[in-house]
């Protein structure tokens, strides 16, 4: 399986949750240089919401 972890050369968001009892984990890297990691379902949810609102897709809409 390919390594899906985002890097500065391949920015993005990667979330894992192997099974219902394991806490979710996430890594985010934006082309603007911002990075973040989270562990735990609530923290991962907040990271995804923040990344979506302020980085990644938001940049393609002209937001900074």
C-alpha cells in the first residue's frame, strides 16, 4: 500500500481509524506551510474542520 501521509511536496489531509475502538489519527500539510496532527476522534474532527475551512480547499477558493 502506498504511503498516504501528506508532505510539503504532497500536501493534503490523511485520517486513519483502523477499527471502531481505536482512536482516529490525522495528519495535515498545506502548501502554505501549515502542518497539524491530531489523535482522538474529537481532535481529528476539529483538525479536519479547521483544515477544510482555512487550508487545502479554502486556498483554491482564493482564501488565505
